[in-house]
C-alpha cells in the first residue's frame, strides 16, 4: 500500500529539521574550502567552488545534489559546469551561506537569467531536490528581474525621446550623453533599493523612475534635450513643496521640483501626475536629502553612485542591474521571450491606420490604472444620495457605522501597506484605499438596486448592518484596485507579476474570514459592469484559492458549520452527492449568502421578518424542516466541481489508457471531502486529490508513482510546489505528499480504500456537471450558429488610453480580413448568410444531401452555452443582435459619408 521511496519513511518535518538545525550548526563552522577533503570530487567542480568562494559544507551539499540529479533517469543533463553552478546555488541557498551573488554564478557558468531558472526547474525532478526555501528565493529573483527588465526597456525608450545624440560620445560641446544615462539609471537603482522595502512593485518603481528622470533632466544641459522637455525646463521657476505648505523646522526642506517638467513626463508616459508628485515629494525627496543632493546644481558622479549601489548589490546577493546598461548577456532575454513580452496586436489597415504600440508590462499597467480611474472618476468615496436613501429606509440606520468602519479600515490599510512597501509609502496606500472605497460604494449601490428589483423591497436593514458583508465587499473592491496596480491588468491586458500585496493579503489585513469573502465575489462581478475579462478571471482565481485552501485554515468557522450540518443527518448534508451531476445554476445573491441560516432553528419567521431579510430561507421541498445554509450548500457545490475538474485534468494527462479509474477515484475523493473533511484542515484540495489517485491505482495494481503524479501536477495552471513539497503531517510538522499519504491519508481511509479491491466495491458517486465559468466574461466571442468563421463579441477594453480612442476606433469590426474597399459588400454577405432560411443546416463536404439540423445554442444569463437539442424557430436573439449591429455600422458609415460630402461642398470655391 505505501508508495516506494528511495529510503524508508521520510523523517517528519524534514525541512524544518534539516534547514534550521543544520544551518545553525553550519554557520558556526564557516571556513574556507579544503581541497584535500574533496579529492573524491571532480577537479572542475572544485575549481568552480573555489571561484565562488564556498566552504566545505556547501561543497558537500552541492555534490550530494549532483549525485541525486545524475542518478535520475528523467533528466537529460546539460554541460556539467552549468549543472554544477545550479547545484551550488541550491546548496548555498538551502544552507543560507551565500558567498557569491547571482550574477557571479551566472557568469561563472555562462547562463542568462531565464536559462538559469529553467535549468533549476529542470533539476527539480525529485520532490526533495529543490526545497521550498530555494523555490521561494527563485521566485523572488525572477519576479525582481522581470520588473527590472521591464523598467529598463521603458527607460531606454524614454531616454531616446529626451536626449539628443545620447549615444554619441564624440561631441565636444556637451557632456557625454552616455554618462548622463548611466548616472540616471544608477541613481534610480540606488533610490529603488533604499526607498522601497519591496523592489518588485512595478508601478511604484516606475513612478520613482519618473522622479529620477525629472531630477536628471533638470540638471542636464539644455542643448542635449529634445522637445517637449527642453521647453518644459524653461517654463517658469521651479516650484517647491514648501511653497504650498507652512515652513517648519521639524520637517526637512524638500528639493526643488519642476512640476511642469514632471507633468510633461507623466503625460508622455500616461502616468498619474498626482501619484508621481506624491512619490516625489515624500520618498524621493527624502532619498535626495540623505544623499546630500538637495539643492545641488550638477548631476552626481556616476562613479560615486556606482560604489554605493555596489554595497546594496553585494548585500542582496542577487543580480547586478547596472549590467542592463552594457546589454550584458546574463540579463538578456531570448527573442522568443521578448516576443511574448511585447505582444503587438495585428493592425487593421484602414483609411486611418491605427498603430497600437507593443503591450509591454509598464504600458499595460499604466493603461489599466488610467482606465480604472476613468471608471471611478464620477464615483465618490462617500455614500451617494441613492445609498443614503437606502440607509435611511433601514429599521436601524447603518450610516454612521459604515462611515466609521471605512475610516478605521482605511487607517489600518495604510499602515499595513507601509509595512509591506516601505514606511514612506503610506500616502500611496491611502490613495489606493480611496479608489477602493469609491468602487465599494459604487458596487453596493448597484447590488441594492438589483435586490430591490428582485424582491420589491427597500428595507435591507439586516444586510446593511452586517459587518462581514461590508468588510468583504470593501476587501473585494480593494483586491480589484490592488490587482490593477500590481500588474494583473484589471481593466486591460493581463500581465502576471505577483507581489507581496497579492491575494490573500487583503484578507489578512482586515482579518477577514475567507469563507465570508467568497460569498460576495459572484455578486460583485455581476454588479460591476466595467470589470474586464481579465479582472473577472482574477477574481475567479481568488475564489478558487479560497475554495481549495484558504477557507480550510485551522481557525476557519467552516469546520464548525460542517460539523453542525453533519449532525443534522444525511438530509442536511452540505451537499448531497445526488445533486453533484446537476448544473451549477443558481439565483443566490450576496444577501442570500450572508443572511442564510447558520444555526438551525425550528421557529418559522414572520412575513415581516422574511421581507426584512432578503434571503431564500427555506428549500422549497423542506419547508417544515430545518433550513439548510444556502452559503454552505453553494460553497460545497463549488468545492466539488473544482475538485472534479482538477481530477479530470490529471486523469487526462496520466490515465488515458484507464478511463474506468476516474469515476472510482472521484468516489474516493468525494467521500473524503464529504465525510473526512477534517483532512482539509490547514491543507490543500489537491493534496487529497493526488492521494486519492495514488490509492486507487495501488489497489487496482496500476503502476502510477507519486513522482509521476507530481510531474503531471506541475503542468496544471496556477499550481505551487509547496502543495506537494510542504504538506501538514501533524501540528507544526510538514513533509512531502508521500509522507502525508503514508502517515495520514492512508491511515484514516485504509478501510475505505481496500473496499475498492473487493468484489463488491462501494457505489460510485455521480460525476459532477462540469460547467463553464458561472461568470459572464464581457469580451467572450460567440460563434454565429450555422457558420464556420463568423463570431460576434462586445467591444474589448482598449489597449490604449481612453483619451486616444476616437469614435471610429471604437466601432471597428473584424470579419476575418482587413476592411477596405467593398466593406459594405462583406457585411451584405454576412447578412445573407445568417438570415438565410437554411442557416441551421450543416452541409456535407461532398455537396450531397446530407444536412443535419444543428442544436440551437441558448445563451443564458450566466454566460453558459448549452445545447438544448431543440429545433430553431425563427430568428434567434443572437441573429437579431448581429443585424442590429450591422444596421448601426451602416448608419454610421452613411453618416460619415454624408459629413464628408458636406465638407467637400464647403471647401469648393
């Protein structure tokens, strides 16, 4: 029954014991490398070890990793030197004795950043080759590199627009342009390292770069500047912060800042002037004062800045970002990586050819932020008149409590933001909280309007006096803002750069129970029409994180709810197995979920109470019985469907030759979730899924090793190595998924597992209905029934700034080829095709009479496509919408032609 391992049972809490105890003992014995002690090792390996100045303990650990990797049959080794470099990096990180920087080991083995990380991931074939500590160090390095690379790419382009002949060092009449650029970039690296507590925040780093550029431009010779920057430096006298505030001896004097020049920089780079100005007046001004650069009339010497940055670089032990200036190959991306980074959308060569610039991470982040601000420009960070009316209609007016809660959470949010990003970033945190507050009130108003329409009531006293509802709604709004600033692309193109503020950070800040937070996500998405497809996907991903692990933390109230539900008997289970194969369609709103009964009660509410509580209190078929918790039932439905979806994906990767095993695995998996839910405490859904897969294969005599399961699991989206490398065994003790299976899962479920090997196995659980996402993505294209290549979709969120778009670019329609002459003919053909009487017939390839009636697609309110098998009767809503779209397009074209004709008439002599 237990899986085969290379040794006997792996020691409990191996990572803690080996990582902390061994590290502490090794640090006491740090010494130089003794060559005589390592005569059994390769000479070139020892030469590399000496070059990187490692000691005996790191050398031994690295060689043992090399032995493990070399013995594996699943690795096709690269050159030994490169693999040795990776092994030394792993060993030094594990033992916390890093005597070399990341750049030094790169140069020693001749690998760039991406290739080095790819090699490390390639070596991780065994679950104990790379620890979670090393994996975390890799993730931080890779994240910092991606941000730094994106910023340098943007910096290069900006310098080309600011400085004339910046690359020409032969000019005699001006300072060396290269020197100015080197000074500017090194000053930025130094400022970023000292100002920001976390250097992988793309947006704040870019805003800081704007401040550095303003300083350098202001101190550059005017002869080197291009327009509009030359003009901006001469626009009046520089303005200071002290000109707007009272002088105070307790406050340091701020440096001069040319606000007109800063405004020009922000406009040219689609960056918020207010946010950059705040960074400049707080964080950057303090940095300049600490450097003794306040009030200086000349740029600092590059050599002095470089020496100070050298200290930061050697202390951090990561990569030397100055090498970007030299285009050093250790920091270069491959052409394929660059193509993926700069995705340039195809152009539509119309009369007004629209050239969309490459969608780099910086451009995406700036545009996403700008679009978020456009959406919230008309919103207020206080309750609107409509909301105030709802509050006054309540039995207990919640106005003061809501305002006080927002104020208190705002102060706490600013403090925690400063702790995460740096103490001088508190004002930035307050600005983002203000945006989140505007979105919070905006969505709340939309929700209440929808509830009023649904229930025909205006008194929402219980809901609006529910603290968990308000905290969850505000947290969701702040997650949208944080994700937009963090590079997720809430209102634009998705760029995945996780930061320390990534979900579930906001839950930890508000000490919000994840089970409460999940209740608001779906209603939030439906209430906020401006959310893009990418932000909806992000919130859906947050929901998955809650379902798979966060809601199962040890102190979660979920376990008490499940215990009570189980005590009520089979009729009151969180989710009866018989319901699993039904589609996940429901009409529950946030009000239903927050106000659904928690504790069973025999008392039937009065009609007034029912109206005062806009919630579905009773299941229609169980009116006289105890009410079932709507929120718990829906939660378990979603957990089951997510669980089966993961299992189905794994089986499609590993067990295509044994399809009969999937329903058996699901039965065990579902039984565990339903009756052994305590196994989920402080664990992950996928840990139970992988254990169930292994158990069934074991009793069915199918050779499927945990190593193979883990390798396939890595290919699933949004997975982390901690899921299978660091599993809770018992309180405070963690180990690999194999140890969890042997000591916990198998011990708890041994009797049940063995039943599947008997002649009379347990009855198989019904397979859950695998639905499309319950969320309606605004930009999803829909195929026109009966056509091969005709799709319609709403206008996608612009990749450009909203101010750049014109009425013409807002109505561009793609029909498979570029618009040009005879566009109206193409529309006519589409009209003819979709409105013809035989559009519902599928013709045979041979032209013969072999048509089959197509199933009609029903587009429901949840955005799911279901084939109902019915015959089409008349024009569908989809066809009518397409006809309306075409008609609108035709009217606009005719109007434009008429305006052009009138214009020509006016121009005639």
